[in-house]
C-alpha cells in the first residue's frame, strides 16, 4: 500500500487528485507507528545530554512528515467534503488525539527538553530557540505531565472525545446548511435581487436538474436575499432557516442538532481545566495568550461595549425611523440588512452591488499584490500546471530579489460540500531541516465568494474584498517569516489573541484611496472607481459601525462568559441572553439559535478566545496609524512592519514585537477613531 499511497510519498506539493479516502487511515497509522519507533530511538540517543539537533530538530522532522500527510486530508475534508472522506478523516481523530496526548505526557521526552533547556548548549541559543523550549515545557504542563497516571488517562480520554465532538459540530453544521433550500419558479418572488444573485440561484437550480431558481443557505445566496429581497416573508423564511441551523428550532428542527454536542463540549472543557488546576476553561485558555487574566479581557470588552452602545442605539433609532418611513413600523431581525442597505444607498448613494462592477477578481488580486510588493519588497506570480483539488483553485509564488520565498493556493468561491467562512491554513512550515536544507512555506487561503456568472469575471463586493485582504494578511504572516525553527516560524507559537494583528492590519488598505486605486477598475472598461463613488464609499465606511461593534462584542463576551462561568446552572442560551441584556440594542427572536452554528468556538480554535478579534483590532489600528503618519504605501514603514511583526513569527512575546514596531504600547484610540466611535467622531 505504501508504494501506491500518495500520502506516504515525499512530495513538494500534495497530489490532491490522487488522494482517496482509503489512503487516509493506513497512511496515518503507518506514520504514527514510525514516529513512535523514532521517538524511542531519539530518547535513547539523547539520554545522556540532549542537543538541539538530536532532540528538537529530530522531533520537527517527525512532525513535518505527519503534517505533510494530514494537512491535505484535513484540508480536503473542509473544501471537498464527501461521505467517504469524512468517514476516513474521523476514523483518524482518536489515533491522532491519543498520539498528541501521549507525546505531551511522555515523561522521558519532558525530561529531555528540561535537560536541554538547562544545558551549556542552551546558553548560546538565539531568542527563537529559547522561546521554543519555554513553549515546549509549558505545553507539557498543559498536557498533564504533572498529573497522577489515572488523571493523565482521563485527560487523554477527554481530549480524544473533544476532538471527535468538534468534528461532529462542524459536520452537522455543514449538513444542516445543505439540508435546506427553496425552489422558486416565479421570478416575481425574487424582486429586488440583483442579476448576479439571480444568475447564481439559476445555476444552483440547474445543477440540481431544476428549472427556475434555488435559494440555499450558502452565504452568498443568504446574504443576497437578506440584503435585497423586497418580499419580507421570503426574508423572514430564510432568516428563520439560517439562524436555526443545526438546532431544535426552525424548519429542520431536531435534525443535526448541535445542542447536545455543545453541552458535552462545555462539560469536557471545564473538566479539562480543573484537571490541570484551573478554575475554568477561560483561565486555561489564557495560559497561552497575550492577555493576562479573565478580568483584563472582560474589562477590555465591557469598556468597548460601554463606549460603543450609545452609537449602536443611535444607529438603530435611525434605521427604525427610516424603515417606518418606508412602511415598516415593526423592524425585525430579517429587516435590518434590507433597510440598512436601502438607507446606506439613500444617505450615501452607494450600494455594495454598484461597487461590485469595480472589483473584478483579477484586478483586486493584481492590486493586492502591488500593495504588498511596495510594502514588503516581494514579487508574486501565478503558477500553472499544478495538481489542485478543484478547477477554481489557483497557485501563486512569492519571490524576493529573485529568490523563492513560498507559495499559496487560493480557493475563493462558494460551492456545495465546502465549509462556509474564510480561513488560512499553514500547509507547510518554513524551517531549516535536519539535513540543513531550507524548507519553504506553503499556505491554503480559502474564501466563499460569489462565483463568476457566464461571460463575466467574478465580481466582489467591497466586503468580500476586505475578507480577501484579511485572509491574505494571515497568509503573509505564515509566508514571510524569517525564522528557521518550526516551533515559532510563521504563525506557529504566536499567542492566539495576537494572531489576528497581521490579518486585520491588511484590511486598512481596502479603505485607503491609494490602495483602492490599485485594487479597483470597472470589469468592462477598466475605468477607475469614480471619485464621487470613492468619496461616498469612504463616507459610508462607518455606517452602522456602532451596531456592528456591539454585535462582535456580543459574540466575544458570550464566548468568554460561557467558558468562565460554566457550571453556574445557566444554559448556553441563558448566558447569551445575559450578555444581550448588557450590550445588544436589537434583540433577535426567541427561536434564534446562533450558538448552534458558532463554529469558531465549538469547532475552531477560538474557544474563550473570540475576543482576540477585538483585541488584535486595537493592535492593528494602532500599527496602521504609523502608516497614516508616514504615508500609507511607505516602503520603509512597510519593511519595518515586516521585520518587526511578520518576519519574527512567535519568536518573541507579541507585546515586545508591537513595541519594537510602534515605539510604545498600543492605545485604543486609533480603533475608536477608525470605527467612528470616538467623541470627536460623535461631535
């Protein structure tokens, strides 16, 4: 099998077209068995006095081989999900979880790392090496190395079950999203929808062998109806289906219900925290983050909420007054997007749909690449003739001074059997191998944009452009690292609440006239974004930003409270209602089951960490304010940001890196100013 199994072959890039479900489990089992044997050999050879090369580099080699097999499988499970692949993926989770826990609780391995950290060799280590050893010793403790055997075994069981439950949450959400659709044969029901959305719905119907149009819960379809459909009952129907996915409510009530899964996840996380000596999972989560304490996180979020809520209340009053003028005197959750877009158009004469024509995908990409070329001195070119997982996938290479730096895949459009949302995965790390070769990094960048219509390029809304820049910021963090030790190269070892800094930082160029001039051009004529449209767009930047801010704070506070207070007798929904009492200005209907689709915290890495988005937004706004002072495309400032933040990965504490770039600690003022939520903006 190993001779024909593509997951067991050394490769530059994965042979996606050759990977089959039946390859997955045998490859993972083979690599885990090989790794266990290799680790026994490492421990034997390093028993007297461990060395960096003999211990850390040797472990890196094993991790890299496992990653080279598992990364493409995990990626395919997210972007080309099928029953067979899902089954194969899930069959590996218990074995991978057991292996990970076994490493974390291997006392000989722990002692080898301890011995290396206090060895004469360690005195000469660079900062990155010292950080790797600090993180390794911390992670052994967070894996239960100090626990009695019985508790170590329980820790292993809990971790394994949590891994399976996270996957189940994700699968049930995907299945619930795909289980609902609405077949429309009368075009008048779609009044108000732009042609691009109707073309997409017609293509979805055709793909299922239906005439007319098919509305689905994939985001481009949902967004189009909620923003443009004149038929209020259609908006309400779609809203109810979307916000009750994977729950006990709505049109598919009880089907794929994530409620019991969430309850189990929260119980097990609480048990895990207490096993390790933490009062709750929020405190355990902070052990690897930039924030110092739960109190610091909660007071940060509540301070922002206090400052933002008056602006949000004002936004809502204006929206209600406008909707009432239009004949809707009882504004509901399914009306907010629709009347919000109408009010934006009335007030600023600008709509997301009108802007679409100026953001054809290739123009946006060439502009994005121009911006980072100016800032960071890199060149980006498209590569052809590679093995992708779908016809839409594209591959690009980054070079600097003619030298290869790394590559990234783009998978930009929504489709069936693809997980919703947008994300970056580090597919391969930048590192110096045991043989002394420099391994270049590879990233997967995934979005869910509206695909092209026949005869037209894909046209992005400005919101989608911002999402693209955000994910590309993560990609650059992974790809532009200069660190040669895997443990802190790229995004590895970066505190989770600082990892959003480079991504949110990139979004700023979507709002800067110099940036917009590079990323926009009419798809038919190439004409630049007209000055009046640009002015209107910039004027509309902070439209309803108060409501948007409290919505994000609701998610952040809910996540943190949920993990900090679990076991106090309140249900998930009661915690959410408590947070809404505090920060929300527009109460959703009682049947809303938002938590059941909150994959970030139940199936992603954001448990008790969703606040990271706001935390890092303070860092990114303040970092960008230096560009506002120096010139937004100032190459010297760009290089300084690259060398201080992007190049150094997780090698130093994020605050030290920030201070290195900015010359001081961050201030919240720039964020409030950028969002139009400062006293000056109110005046």
